[in-house]
C-alpha cells in the first residue's frame, strides 16, 4: 500500500468515475485502474464495484477512503512539521546554563525565543555544572552553556569553546574601597566578605599565583552560591565584594548601583564559556540557533 494509491482512491471516490478521476490526476485511465487494483490486492478486499460505466465504492471502500483521508492529512502534516523543524520554527530546546551564562543568557534567551521563534518549546535549567552534565548524559538536556574550566574533557562530550570573559571585583557604589583614587591592595579587599560562584581549580591556582595563599577560595570566599543575581543583589546592599565576570554586573554599573574595584595588582582572571553537547547525537537545527545567540550575547 502506497500513499499515492490512497490519493488515487480518494480522487476516484470524489469524481465518481475512472475517466474523470484519471483526467484530474493527469493519468491514463488504465494506469489509474492498475493503481486501484494494486491497492485492492495489497489490502485483500475489493474497494470498487465496477458496474458498466458506473463505479461505486464497496462498504469496505467507503471505510478505507475515510481512513485514507486521515492518513494523507497526517502525512502532509508530517512533511510540514519537518520543514518547520529544519527551519528552527518548531521543536523543543532544553538548555542547561552555568552560573555565569545563566546571569547573562536566561532572560534574553527566553525573550528572544518568545519573539522570534514562538513555535519552539524552550526549557532552561540552572544549577551546579556537575548536575547539569549528569542531566545531559541522561538525555534530559540537549546542550549546556557553562564555564569550561569546571568541565573535565571526556570522550562522550563535544566541547566547543565560545568566548573568554574578564573577571573583576565588584562593589556597591559608595563602598569604602572606592573612596580613594588609588587602587586598593588585595589585602584591603579581604577585610570584607567575598561573594562568588564555585570556582574551578584552575581559577583558584591563578588567584593564588597572583595574590598568594590568602587568595585561596577555600579561605577567601565568605558567600558562595550558583545564582549570580543573588550575589550581586547582596553586594548592592552590603559591603560584600563580588568576584566574577564583569559583564554580569554591567546593568548595575550602568545604573550607578555597582562599580568595579580596580585592585592592585590588577586581577588577571577570566571565565571560559563554551557549548557542550553529547557526541553521537544528531544536532537539531535549533542548536545552530542557540550557538549563534550565545555568541552574540556573551561579550565583555
């Protein structure tokens, strides 16, 4: 049984004769007759009573014709759906975001998809990178955007570096450390609570090499969580200092609520953001859309 044969049966039922149906289908009458006979043979039942010049559907023919209409509708819907999927107009996108990317991407991503791709179902997950990786491996997520320094290379992971973003110490406007023109020494920062997301071992080593053992996050950090927004809100209301990517504080700095503390010697650290997917999985067209969006959004 072929979709083409079902289409021929429907046309015959609507036209009432082989001659009119063949003309509408741009077939010879004999070709249409062979198509209907092949369908009857594959189903094992007669579908058309041939009464001289008249043709009538058998009771089974009526039933098959109604089912055929539904089958052809579903087939057409399937073709349209695939076309929309290939154009990233439909489908599901499940993204896990690390702490830094979450602060910069979550709201812009949801707004962008709602405006430009309303047919796509978007699910955004936030949390510890280790838990996000587990969800990716369990096929609960399609991709992660995280700090690559917190991810160990593995054979099952496809890791794509996207951008590096500069880190900074951020304080509330009017913080005591900002009252002097000179850059405060690192030791002066330690008089205040340091708030940050979990830091990778690589970043911890960079801090210790730059400022000494006092910069070891295990000793230095007082406030630690995965939610950058909560950390920045805390910094805006207290004398705590935020250690993280400068771009996460951009809105607060532009609003005059936050400011960068230019420590001496200058902080030389960055977050390395990237896209992680599973090897061996066929990439959805939506992944290209996500990749382009992330590249546009993540910058200092």
